[in-house]
C-alpha cells in the first residue's frame, strides 16, 4: 500500500484558515479573531509562569544545569524557560515545574 504524501494546498502564514475552510467571511473573521485571542492569552500565561521560574532560579543563584536537575528537565529546557520560548512548553509542563520548586499555581477565574 502506498501512502499519499502529495501536497495539494498550502495556507500562507497569517491567512484566515477559517475562510479557506469555507466559513462565511463574517463567521471566518469572528472565528479567526477568537482563535488569535485564545492563542495570545495562552502565550501571556506561559510568559507569566516562565517569569516565576526565572525569578526563582536567579533568587537561588542557580546555574542552568543545577536548576535543570531540580526541575527534572534538561539544561536546554531551562534555557528555553529563561528566554521565554513559550511555543516549546505547555501550560501544564510549566505548572509541574513550578510545583517541583514549591511554588504551586492557583487558578483564579475572572
């Protein structure tokens, strides 16, 4: 059996995927805006969690390798946290890391 790997369509970066999926222009615009907001909200939350981890590392005068051992991740992962590379982490991973250092995360719904 041969697997079909032919590329038939590529959506350009920044394009409204919902429009390309056949939604009406108004609905596509609404969905696109909602998805952008959700992505931005998640990014901001990740940045806040990463900032807490970074402050903890500095406060304890840890080298990245030392922090990695405590956080149970690799040294490059600590570097990604410090450099706020939000795309490389899920929220739950960052919450777990904070829990490992005694900084449990509390959720507040506004």
